[in-house]
C-alpha cells in the first residue's frame, strides 16, 4: 500500500512518527507532507529519517523527476491519510481550498485515492456545528474518518477529540483497504438508539442509549456496498453515510411500525436500538403541574419488535443486541433462542468504556450452535466491521 501521510498543526503530530513506523512494518511505502503549522510540533528531519524519503513541505518541492509535487504524490498514492487532521484542513478539503502542499494534494487526489482523516482537536471544536457539517460533507465526497478517542486533551479538557492511537489508526486503515465491497446487492435494515415515550408535552421516559453502535454498523455496511435503511430518532450529533436511507422515529410504537413497513425484502435485520420496554399508560395533553404528594405514573409494556419479526423471518438473517449488567452469558443465550436470532451481540454496560455513550465497545457474539467469540475492546467502528465480517460468513 502506498500512503501519503499529511501532518497538520496539532500537538498530536508527535504520534505521526509512530504511524510511519507501523505502516512501514506492515510493508507500506510512506511519503510525508508536513504543513507549516505541523512543523511547529515535529521536525521534517525526524519524518525523513523514519520514512527514508524527503518530506514535502511546500508547493515547489520536487519529488523524483516530477516538477509538480502535489500532482505526482496524488497520482502515486493509494491512500492519503491526514493524521492529525485539524478542523482547518478538513474545512479546506470540503471547500476545495488549495493554498498549501497538503490541501492541494488532497484536492488532486480526491478522485484517485482514498482520503482518510484522523481528527485531533478540542472537544468544543470537534462538536461544533461547523465541523460536524464539514465532516458530513467530507463523507459525501467519499472521504472517511477514523474517529477520535475520548480522554484528557492537551488543553486540560476532558472529552472527545484526542487523535486515536497510532496502532488503531493503522489497523483501521488496513481494514478500509481489506474490507472491499463484499456486501454489494445485500439489503440491510438497522435500528439504532433510544426511543422516547411522552408523559406530557414537556416530559418523557427514555434510556441511555446514544445510538453510536447502531450508526457505526449502518455506516460500515454502507461503506461495504450494502443498501442500508437506518431507523432511529433524529440526532444531529451522528455522521451518517450519504448512501443510507434514514427513517426518523420517536417512540417505540413508531419504531415498531417503521420496522414492519421496511423489513420485507431485506436480507439482514440488525436490531441495535434500545426501544423502551414500557410506555406511559396514558398521555396528558397539558403539562402536569408540580403538586404536593406523590405522582403515580402507570406504565404498560411496549410491543417487542425483535420478537414480532421473528414470526416472519424466512431466510433473512436476524442479529440482536443485549445490553446487560449481570448474567451476560445466560441472558444473551436466552434472548438468542427466544427471538430466533442468527447471532446476538452482548455487552456488559456496567464495564468501563463499554456502556452507553462511549466511543468504544467490547462485545461477546453468541451463535445458535453454542459457540461464542469476543471482540475485545475496540472503537465502535471497528466492532461494527468485526460484526459484519461474521454476518458476511452467513451469506456463504
């Protein structure tokens, strides 16, 4: 694999040295573009020593016998990996700005090579509407992202935005190359996230599910060529693959209706959502006023979506999820059998980095023949591809 590594201005630039080492260890050829801001954090000499090749720092650098460096690098590369990728370089890519060596190479390579960004920035910048819109637009231009991790940032804040570790970035890069369009022609229906059950016009019942795992699965399936329909509650914090058909729902009842309206004709149904098990018995049209004494709220069971579609399964592959806090094995196997599933992905949400809202997960995958396997702690995107690898085997 031929990789152009772009390094923009972030303290995470020090990790780029390890990325080069790991890429070369796996047999990749690496050429480096260092921006002016990136050079404030790491030297060209360090990168040249690791890559064994001159580092391109400006528009007029010559590469071998080519006079136009950005064009020759764009033609040469299989992948242009920008790590770290600042909000600025992502914005330049989306807008087609070409005012330095890296942004110009990205523009020239867009229709020729895979473009991959590993963001590194403050949480507030990463979650800003501008950056999220830019990332969504970048996905529409067929760029891909290796999502940042959560933790302590250079500024002292705690949150999402820290560039992922070099080993994870390199593994994800190879996964992107190795996971070709193996799901072309397959139709996937995926549910994600929580539902909300209204009590009155201002209050509702819900749960802690963020929808990150379900969205990661839908995105992964779409990136591998599947036709994907995603059913979930509206949430602008997620970046959704442009080829996905999104159906927005609100309650468990509307999710039930949407699933039954879409499921006929699909090849795979993945129930990664956490629809409410109970809903208020009655809805108050006006806001319930605070009062002395207790407020008694009567609940009734909702329809079991996964169990209901088991009756019309046919040859379709059904995959469920089980978020547990105890007796994971016992509960997962029971659900696998009772809902006629081909696989069930169970995770202990009481464990650190595996519960709702985290960017990582570790799941135990159970099969009807009694076997099971563990993913280990991975990013949710990696877990999604790992799960789809197992699902793809069922087609064979």
